[in-house]
């Protein structure tokens, strides 16, 4: 997909998700093949500005429309993200096992929620409704997860 089409999709989803005009947001393309992510964002919550970074040199996902929606969902969820992170910081000693556990659980739940919302939105409004399975390539198979485990008998 070319930059013009990706920019058009980005602008459409910003409106559908009601991110603009409340936020000043722009899309920047990452053309460094060494960049390890497919999408990310930088955000200034106080000034309500954000930059969505999209890897077009070596994306890990096949459907960049899905990545755009996913990253924009992070912006929609950002206030909740910040409240939860503040609670963790104020309730647990930094670096403690409890703090690390809370962070891990929170970020896992956040990522799963954002991805589920992105999938729902993509199925309803997407031009390309095919989900990306790029992350699966680098993960162990079901059988590999159990290699080396002893039977409990």
C-alpha cells in the first residue's frame, strides 16, 4: 500500500474514531528497515498532540490498515492507560515484584483490549478486513511450548 493511501486511511480513521479535531495528530512513515516495530506513537497528552509512526520499510504485520486502527485505539485508551499507570506507581514500590507483576498484567490486558477493539472496528469499517498474522511467525508452535516438559505420572 502506498503512502498516499495509508495517509487517506489514517485521516478517515481519525475522524471515525473521533480523535480529530480534539487531538492534533499526524502520521509519519518510518523507512528504516532496522526499526523493530510496525507501529508506535509518540504523545504529548497535556497538549493533545500525537505522532503515529508506521513502519513501511519492514512491517511485521501484513495489514497496515489494521496497524493504523490499532495505534489509534491506543490514543483513545490513553487516558485510562495513564490513570492505571499512576495507580501502579503510587501503590507499589518501584522495581518490586508486585509492581512488575501489576505492570505486566496491565500492559498485557491493555494490548489485548486495544487489539480486540481494533479488530472489531476493522471488521465493521475496514477496506481490508483480513487480520495480520505476522507476529505468529516468530512465536513457538503449540508443540514447541511443551518440548522438554516431563509427564506428571
